[in-house]
C-alpha cells in the first residue's frame, strides 16, 4: 500500500513530509511575516492569508539543534530567501469542522512524494526526544530517513516546551 | 491541495486604538486611550526605573515609557517617536507610551484571535492579535501594558529574554474578553 505526500525542504538541510491533503497552499511570493514580540524564535510571527491570522513555525530552526551543523540555522527569516506554505490540521479546539491552519517555512517549493509501506522506518535517534512531533518516518532513496510531521502537535503545543527539548 | 473551510475562529473586536512603534503595532481598547501629548512635553530628566521620563497632566504627573519593536525598554525616544499616548493603566493609574502614530480603529473592520498556542510563552504580554486590513496588531488592555511596562520590560534591548522572564506577568487568558 502506498500514500502520497509532500516532501518539505527546511533550512539546515533538513527534510520532513506531510500528507498530501495537509499542504493547502504555497505562497507564490516571499512571505510577509508579522513579528510577534517575545514569541519564541522558532515561531517568530504570523502571516495574513485569506483574511486569517496564521501562525508561522520555522521547523528547521526548532529542530535544527538535533541535526548536523547547518550553516543557515542562525540566519533570520528576513535575511534568507524562503517559501511559506499553508498547512491544515485537525484540532479538538477548532471551530466547526475542526480544521486549523498553520504556516511552515521552506527552503524551496515542496515536491510530491509517493511512499509505500515497506519504506517505513524508525525515527533517527537524534529525533527520538521529539517523537510527539512526528506521526511516522520513511526511508527516502536519496535523503535517508524523512520524518512525517504531526501538525496538530506542532502548532498546538507551546513552543517554550518544545524549545526546552530541542 | 484542497480548499480549507475554516481556520482559527476570528471574532469581532471592540473599538481599538493602534499605537505604532516602528513596524510593531500595539493595540489597546479605545476607551483606554485618554489623550495624546507631544513628546516634547515629556520630562526626560525625571526618569526612574523603566520609565523614559514623566509628563505632567492635569490630574498629576505620570510615568512615560518607551519601547522598541521587541518591547525592550528604551531610555531615549527615537526621532520618529513624536507622540506620547496617555493610557489608562487601571490600578497603576495613567501612564504615557511614546509611539510614532496613533489611530482609532472601528470594530467593524477588525477581527481578533488569541495568541496562537505555539507562540504562547510565560513572558508574553499579549492577550491576542487583531487583524486590520493587512496589519496585525498586538493587543492588550492599558492596565496590562502598564503592568508589563513597569514590572517587566525594564531592561534595555539586548538583555536575554530568559533573564527577564521571571519578572513578567503570566499570560492571562481571561484578559482576552476585555477587547472582544
């Protein structure tokens, strides 16, 4: 059995994936991020999309400490060329149909990927501490292990707690 | 990709006053804005604690605060900061906040949300965000800003957040209703 998803290239040469229906929209232009003062660095602000305030998470920065040294981890979003994508996830606290929106920062446009059951593998050791942020992990032919993001956990948890374990 | 029918619930906000500090826009309920005074009237020789000075009002003297875009205290107002907005600080009494521009915003054009869960930290002074056109305002009551300015945002820019977080107020979800 196989499923399709989106392969996300984050800063720090990190790669993650989300389900095919979880990536709603990729912003065609450089995102205008409205900084929220005193927000945690991995969640620096919000973007306005379709008259909605959508929180932005820089997963590369959030989890970068768990990966090999990356030359662009410390670069501010304003200084780096990036792409933002709107993702949707379900939440118990959301209104109506339970769908919430968030935004993720990518280094390049996401690519579609098809994954079969026999590609499943364990999370890399360096991400075990963050297991709650992932639903699964698969082996990519070229990239190695690619964790699949648990968007509800990512956007519903206070970043302060995440940063402590990062 | 698919269309999304809803996202975070957006509620209409009451009338607000927006206070521009560089690219950051703070917001308070319009009823908390008492008056606007020129920065030239601020006595910067008389600054104590976190304040950048004081200003004399008909009701007495009150502290004046000045912050940067990251809400760190500034002791010296920047040239673009020309207005001292006098706000109702609740139990703390009135206080001044130096800013670049002040605007009254009608409730019809405003939509508010709470601070997204992933952005909540114990030291955040915000109760929510309000969307006005393409602008995002950082919202809290005058009383809450007064507490933050006087008790928390004491250190000049550059002080690590963790060093000052113990001094700051906890996020108070109950405050959110003040502006809705």
